C-alpha cells in the first residue's frame, strides 16, 4: 500500500506541474532592471508606431503533461513569464511575434516568442 | 513494483480499483490526443505543411533563399520546437530536444542534424538542406522523428519573412 501511495504521489508531482521556462537573448543596449512587478504592455504581432528600440528577444516555453492537464495552455499563460523577464531587462513592452504548439509523446509545449522593446520617447 | 504488496486487504482492493479506473479514464484520451498530428501547429497559414511523425532517415528540401537566411530560419524553427542548438558551423547545425519526465514515457532527447549547401533547381539559386533525426537510448519510447516538422517550420519562417 505504501509502495503504491509513493508511486501515486511521484506520478502526480511529475505530471501536475506545468513547466514554464524562458530564455532571453539581449540584442540592444543594456538597460537597468525595473521593479519586479513593473507594468508591461503587450502588442500582438505588430510593434507600436511610437519610437522604440528592440532590446532583446524573449522565448517562453510552457509544457504540460496531456495525461494530467487536459486544457490547452492559452498564450495569456505565458504573459507573467514575459513580464518577469521584460522587467528584469528594463523593457517597457513586449511584441508577441510567434507562437507554436508542438506535441511530443504525452507532452504538449506552447512556445511563444516576443520582442522586448524600450520606448525611446 | 506492482507486486510489492498483495491484494489481501480491503483497502488495497479499493486502491487497486481506483487506480484501474484512473488508468482507463486517462489513457484513452491521451491516445486520442496522440492521434492528432505530432508535429507542431505552426505559424498561421502554415499548418498544412506539417506532417505528423514523418519519414525516417535523411530528408532533403530545397529553399529558394540564400544559405545564411535559410540557416537563420532553421535555428528559429529548432528553437520553436524546443531544440537547443549545440553545434553551429558554417554549413551545419546540430540540436538536441529538451527532455520532459512524464508519468509513463516522457519525451525529448532527440538529436536533429541539418546540413546546408548552396544549390540550384529549375534555374533558381537557393539552399538544399539535408536533415536527419537520431533517437537516443534513454527514453526512446517517447521520442519522435522531427525532421519533417523542422523543415516545414523553416519553410514557414522563410515564407513569413518574404511576406514582410
């Protein structure tokens, strides 16, 4: 019985957690970090008209185990991770430029790529 | 491990029934989801270019774009499919897919190698890409062939850049 319970807990711990990870590639000037919970604007596909510079590219991966979590991860679920990373590199906004969903075995991964921008005026 | 305790108590029997029920509830839906294309749902308008699983062995595809641009698009495609580029030379790329520890088989660990060479087809200059997926020994059951998906995603990214 104890053996089964241990197995069940192990499987649940592995499966329930949707894993989120992100990678940042800095491309522009290095800016001071902003407050951890700073406000970040999001733009879908197209950068705003106001003058800006791209200071980095942020890639967010959200993987879920399809056996445990049945609902698909919407793009909005990636936004907190974008916000965290964007604040850290001193960005004002993120332009979401690409999204891909890939299935591999029991896992589904949502990939979202965003350009971190800094308004110059 | 299943035999580590015998089914001789009422609690053990109840646990066994619950575990069997959970298995029956969960596995068919996972299999149904697995029948969906294994390749990615790619950039808008490009979905039909992706085939599930795909052919095994080496595959070639011609892109009517210069080599540096194709290689750049291939790197982006690999990143979108959760591959990390480990080797990047003038005319080749080698990338490994991130691993996920799952309830049953997990996934990841595949290695994709892409070779690039300048070529010409029907009088049009471009780049020929030869790709191959190699599966590892650990977690092989959860590994897939990704060459088709990577080549299709590369085409999508190049197409998107042309539209810009």
